[in-house]
């Protein structure tokens, strides 16, 4: 099973890991390892996440799951026939609806 990534996901992961590294560099590496583990789990079990509702019909299949061991970090993804496409990884304190709206503004 494969893991595909939307544009900007790697930048989100770098930003989050830099933030974590300010307090603990080892924790930042553990976070990235947990992301990788979670993404591989989702590729094998792509329908485990809860479906999120958005106004944009292109986001109708968007699911959400937590990063393993980091409950405050959420991964948003689309199931694929052969895995998943990771759309975003964000902290749960952020308004994820706003993240998706900013990315897909209304015409």
C-alpha cells in the first residue's frame, strides 16, 4: 500500500517538528517517526478515520485520524484504491475547517 502526499504536507511536518524541537530535539524525531508509522497504518486501514464534513464536494471523502502517540496532532487524508493521500497534519487547537477553506476559497 502506498502513501501519497498533497502539496504542502512536508512543509507542515517540518514546521511542526521545528516547533517540537525547540523544547526537545529527540521528541521532534519521535514525532516524525510516529507520523510515518501512522501514515503506513492508514495506508493499510484507509477507512478507520472518521469522515469530516466540508462544503466543498472535492473534500467529501476526507477522513481524520490522530497521530499515534501524539493525540493533539491530527492527520487528514483521502482513501485511495491502493493506500492513502495525506492532505494535512495539524495541531488540534487549530481550526481545521479554516485550514481547508483557506486552501479552497469560495469562488
